[in-house]
């Protein structure tokens, strides 16, 4: 930390010179500092979305969410403990851009076995297509995207696509996962941004800006290229060619409010002897109170699996009793074995079903995700 004078209000205060931008704690003006020449250049494109939550509200929201997912909602207060709540205002580079993708690929005409007399590939046709999407694409301005749980994969696309990037579309992310219905004339988080002022964080720490805008632009471009490549691949059986052109309309820095709640699950039933409590997390957007991401402590599948293990144990126990004491215990043992196989079958069928449903389920539990519409960018 080094002490320098703010170019706007001339008040001295300590700054971290490894940050990309300096923010004056007195007048909230943002500036770039050239360490070699000492020159200070004001940076005006800096906004903040006001934080509207506090720790008590985040705790209440987390409990509400758990109640909605728990098959016995009245057990939530007895079995779940919120252990830690942290809020912060995270700097994000918001890139307004439009991506235009043209693709070419092979599509199978009808699904049938290849006829030996026909030339190879004759049941495929070449198709071409294009699509265009607008985004306000958010890229973290922090070097360590792992410093808070859940900030590495906030993008939840509508398409069945494995996300391999940390950037996300701002509007569809900061409007999902709401437990209450938004009001009709409600403005988006982006529309509610104000010129940057420390006080609008409403009590949460403001994290410093570490990533330069050139890097954010490069990363944002890479994210969209990869995303559009994956969308193009969904259109055909064999993608041959794909070209994405990006038009960048602008970039700005916005501090956005996030909350991270940590909770543990301690079941009251016999299950507690088989379950080692571990910390789970929920991430909440601190403007519109949406649940952006959440970890479930235990699923129905886990319970069925544990049930199966207990039943196998019982089957062995009664088998032993049957052999050493009275043959009637063989029947009890058989019954336990039937319970165990039923549990195993349930577990397995759930697992295969889950794979197919994973995407749609994810969106269902976090509320409808909104697809990016053209014309969203400014
Ligand atoms: Zn100042």
C-alpha cells in the first residue's frame, strides 16, 4: 500500500498499486495510475449496482430455498444450520457485443442402417445456417475467480451445453432464481446501475479491480466463440465449418453485489450416523435476490442408497440368526434382501434418468432462465 493524492478531491489515502484501477475512498472517483510517471488518468466508465440485502435477509432466503427443495419443509429449521454469510461487491467488466455465427454441417436424412449398395455418406445432406445473439457479457475483474464459491460457472445456458468458461450473460443471470415474482415494471440490475459510489455497496466490501479491460475483452471473445461453436455443433450431426464474428459495442466496469451463504445439514433421523456433515453453499445476487447457484446437502438418491446399505446389513444379520438359531429368520433375511435390491434398483434408475434431466431440472429449480434476445446490447 502506498499513499497518494486523489486527482479529484486531493485527499491522501493508501492504495494497492497492483490494482488496475484506484478508487478514492473519500469521493469515489476512479482513476488509472501510471506508476513510472506518477500520472493519474480519470476513469469515468465505472458504475455500481446498489446492494439491497443484508445478512439476515440472505439467511431467510437460504432457509426459504431449502424449504422448497426439502420433501419435509417443516424439518428444515431443525436440520439445516446457516453457519456463515458473506457479502461483497464484485467488479465485473461488462462487454456489450453481438455475435454472428455462420455454420455448415452434415445432417442425417433419416435414421436407418446404411445400405451397402449406396455410396458412403449418401444418407447425409449438407446444411448451412446462421444465428445472431446479443449479450452484455460479464467477465470478472478479479484475478482469482475461485476466491468465492460459485463464481466460476455462473452461466446456465438454455441449450444442453457443458459450460467451460467463467463469463456469463449479465441480464439472464441477474434475473434468474427468484423465489418471488418480479414486478411488471421492474428494472433490470443493469438499468439500475449508478455512477460508482462506495456508499451504494450498503455495507458490503468493495473488491478491487485487478484485471485490465484488454484482458477482459480477450477473454469475453474467447467465451462467446466457444459458446457459439457449441451451439453450432447442436445443429447438425457433423459440424464441418463454423465462423463467429463479434461486434463489440462497448465495455464498462460495474461493481455488482453478491452474497455467499454457507450451511451444514445435520439430519435428525438415523441417517446422521451415516452422513458426515460438510459445508454447502448458496450464492445470491444482492440486487434482485435471485439464487444464482446452490449446492444441495443431500439428495433423495443418497437416502435410498443408505437405505440399501442398511438393508444388506440386516439381511446378513438375519441370515446368521437363521443358520445358528431358527430357520424362520431366513424369511426375515429374504425380506431385507428384497428391500436392498429395490433400493439399488431405484438408485440406478434415478441415476440414468438424472443424466437426461439434469439440464432441464437445473433450470426448473432455479426458475425460468431467460434466453438472450437480439437487441439487448446498447
Ligand atoms: Zn477523491
